[in-house]
């Protein structure tokens, strides 16, 4: 196996991890935010999505991929170490 093959395998593995994270986020979004509802228009959807992500998802919700702190707590810990 040459270097190109290894990069391709690593690239596919990374793509699967990103895809899994995206699918997890979308599932969470549908379950926690939409609650079987829908948006009236695109502007409303953008506003609601931004508000949800910035005021709840990134600040309060615990993430298993980070070891269960919220993203805000994770960043505070990470940046205080550097």
C-alpha cells in the first residue's frame, strides 16, 4: 500500500466521521427544535436555526463527542490550556 492509498483510506474514514456527526446533529435538530413542526418561510427558518444553535446547542447542550461538556465549556477548557 503506497502513501496515496493510505491518504484515500484516511480521507474516507474522516468523511464517515463527519457524516456521522452531521447526521447526529440533524437528528438532534429535528427532535429538539422542530418537534414535528415546520417553518413558514426561509427567513424564519434561518432566524430560528441561528437562535437555536447559538443560544442552546453551542452553549448548553452536552456533546458526547467532546466528553460531555457543552461546546462553550470545551472551548473554555481547551483555550485555558493553551
